[in-house]
């Protein structure tokens, strides 16, 4: 697993929705972070190249996993396949 804290100190910045202009892949859940989504950029101080973008819930929840058991809207919207 990709644990940024394995590299020592990390610099965690919150990116506002308007700052998120690209799609990122969250290393925690392996899902996309779509543009326009507020999320965290996690940058190891020693290895800035290894910057990762995390969902807010993923980063917040990685330590307290199982503690609160809080479900942050797990609404899934699937587009059904096209019919021709
Ligand atoms: Zn995630």
C-alpha cells in the first residue's frame, strides 16, 4: 500500500474544488478524484515527487478506520450501458 508517511514528514494541503482541475487517482481506494472535488494533496517532504492526491474521506479516515464507522455518502451512480 502506498503510505506517504513511510517517507517521513508529509506536507498535507487541502485543495479547494476550484483548485482541482485534473482527475487524480486516490491511492487509498484506487478511485478517481474528479476535477472540481475538494481533496488533499499529500507531499512527502523528503520526496516531493511522490506527491499523492487523496479523497478527503480517505485521508481523514485512514487512521480512525473502524472507529466511527461513519458512512460518508456512499451513493453510487452507475450509468447503465448503452443500448442500441
Ligand atoms: Zn479515496
